[in-house]
């Protein structure tokens, strides 16, 4: 069986745990220095994943922005941008989304088998459509990515996808950036949805590092033994 990718879950949230506001424009939760840090993490990844709602709401390009980092990837025999990955239950994705129209790398869309044919007809050659049974799980996606040789996956949201990875204990690291303000809107999207998570008051996640980046703070958590910052890493890999 192929090894699943090493998974980094990454997001920025307000002090009160929101990923965005309810306004028409995307809320900026970070700053230029942190955007550059995330760009570096992207450049070191084999694939970047977001949920279909993020594709629809934020229209992300998911590209490596820094020219030197793109050059380094090319020099290593890699595409300028990691493989783009999304998952949809409904198949409601527009071929005009930046996810499909920017960058030259492979794009993978995971969906229930029942909507794969219709989605493939809508997107054509813009992406490879992968049907994964009646209901797609993050574990099944990781199995497929591992079989494709993806060794490092960066998961950038949104809240539903973050929740599924974290609740299923499928993440190796969490990179959590906290912005210095509140959102305070009951209907705004939160970082995670209600779920049962592996980390509780009696099983605390391991805080590996903290870093102030301008007016935001980065909290990096080691969530599995595969993370070098985890106390049990050496025993797990030795």
C-alpha cells in the first residue's frame, strides 16, 4: 500500500475563530510577510487542496507567487505550481474559476462517483475527475494522492475540509495564524465545524513553535508522530 502524503493543514483566523466575514469581499486575516511564508510552504508541497466552497467563494489561484521559488521548482524537475486538488459533493464548479484557468499543473477534482460523468463533461480537459464512491472521504483522497506519488499535501481550507481532516486525525501539522481582531458575526464561516476531535483537555495537541509575524502570530502544532517536532517522532521513525 502506498504511503499517504504528509499533511499540513494551514489557515488564518480572527481572535474569535472566524475564517471570513459575511461581507461580499474576502476578509484579509494576514499580512504580506505571512503571505510570503505561506508561498514558501506551497513551493515545498507536492499538492495544494481546498474545498469546492472555497473555490466558489474566494476564487483562489493556488499558485507559487515568488519567481525564485518557481525557478527552484523547475530546476528540481517539478512544475512551477503544485498539483491543485479540490473536493465537491454537488459537482457545482465553474470552469471559469481561477482554480482551473491559472497555472499549467495538474488539477484533480474528487467527487462522488454519481456526479463524475456530468462534472467531467462540464470541465472537459481542465481537470482530472476522480469519482470515489457514494461519499468521498479525506482518507480515500489521501490514498489516491499517495498512489499518484504525492508526498506532501498542503490543505488550505475551508472550514468543512479543515474539520474533516482534523476530526479524522489525518493531519500531521497544523499551521494556525491568528489575526489581531474579532469578526463577531454569527453567520460568518468558522475555522472548524462541530465535530469530535482527537485533541481534548486530556489529550492536548503538541505546540511545536510560535512566531510573531508582524501583527499576526503563527502557532505550529505537531499533530502526528510523523512531524519532526512531535516528542514521539524519533521512536516512530527509528
